[in-house]
C-alpha cells in the first residue's frame, strides 16, 4: 500500500516537473528570470518548478485586429478595420521575450499606430479606397519592420491589411458622383461609337451601290441594250395573250391585250 502511494506521489511530482509542447507551439525555459537560448518544439520538457518555468508561445501566423481612424494628406480621418498578420521566428523567441516581454502584441500595435499615421498622412483619403491601398499597406509594413527591428529581432511581419475603408460622407458622395459621371461618359462614348459605325456602314453601302451602278452603266452600250430588249421581246411573244407591237424600227415595245 505504501509502495503504491509513494509511486503515485512520484508520478505526480514527475508530471508537475514537465511541460508538453504541442504542434504550432515553442517552449522556452526561464530559470531565475533568465531565458534559455534553447527552444523546444513538439515534445515534453522537464524543468524544476521551484526555480524554473516553461513559457509557451505560438509559432503560427497570428492576427491582430484593430479599428482605427487614419489621417489623410488633406487632414481628413478615414476609419478602417486593420489586420496585422505576424509570426514569431522560433529560434528568436527568447530574444522577443527578453526585450519585449510576453505582451509583445501591444508593442506591435503601438508600432503600427505610429507607422500608419506617418504613411497615411502622405496620401489622399481617396487613395485608401482605390488601387493605391496595396501601396499604402506595403509602406506601413516596411516602416513597421524597421521600427520593430530597433526594439527586438524575431517578429516576422507577413502583411498589413486595410479593410472596410469608410471615407468621410462628403468625400464618399463626391467619389460616387465622379464614378457615376465616368460611367455615363463611357456609356455615351459607346453610343457615339455605335452611331459612327452605323454611319460608316451606310456610307460604305451607298458607295458600293454607286460603284455598281457606275460599272453597270459603263458596261451597257446601245448595242447591248438593243439585244437585251429583243431577247425580252422574244420571251414575251411566247405568251398566248393578244399583243400590240409598237416599234420605231429599232427597239420594239410590246403591249399585251385581253382576248
């Protein structure tokens, strides 16, 4: 009985002296306040709970979400939902913890606020709602990376995303009116182009008919007209109806009469 009890106590002490590192995590041992340079991943780590502890941090991509009012070049405020995607570099987690502490996300947020204010103030409000947005995002990311590296190495910035841009009401209405005017102009241009194409088509048809008439008139000599008249006269003469033939001796003219 006593043996079993001591075994259970031993197992309990053993379990209390180990930490399990799961996939997507990294563990760093902190002994008497000092972080170890060794980083453990996916496994069990033994430690002395009296003087040490295991700090576990995620090595996966993390997302910091913010809703901020960003300044613009013309002095307007643009509301935006922000996502900051970052990841801790596994081998540099001790450096991050030592220099920034476990509340390093607040440092990332502060660095973003400063970088975004500096960058956005160089762009017009409408730029944040247009194709310039990706340029603004990249410039903020670059400035954040420079500022973070001055404080600690080991935070990998993956992306800065500006979402749900809300422009000031007056500016938004102005942009909508401009877009509507551009669409109307494009529609009118299409109508004009179609009308021009139709006019060109009619001109081409008219020129074709004119050229055909010209060719036909130039090809019909008096002799050909006379021959064609005689051929037509021969065909009509085969009809059983009574006919009156009027001629000047050159070109016959046929008049049919009822029997």
